[in-house]
């Protein structure tokens, strides 16, 4: 099989694993794209997004801060609290 097919199958597998963790499909696809299809980084992002969302922060602000801080939890939390 071609390289693109293997990449696509790998992407589908990663999405499937993230969906099974309870994340929404749209968020999973967006996270995978934002992190050039790195399952590890997308998973970190989704985990922190859910965590900060539960704390009552706005989703668009969380996304912005996580991208700026490179998924660093403490740094992102500081930024969110200061907003």
C-alpha cells in the first residue's frame, strides 16, 4: 500500500482511539489537524481542553491559550486566570 494510505489508516486509528476516550468527533478532528496528526499532542490538548472546560473557562479562549503555551498545563492555566 502507498504511503498516503498508511498515513490515512494511522490517522483513522488515532481518531478512533481518541473517540473511545469520550471526546467529540469534531474536536478530535480539529485537534489532529492542529498538531499535524500527532495523536500524543492531540490527546494532551483534548485532555486539557476538557479539564479547563470543566473549570468554567470558555472553549475558544482555552484553545487559543493551549496553542500559545504548547499544551503546558500550568502556563495555560495562568494565562486563563489572567484573562
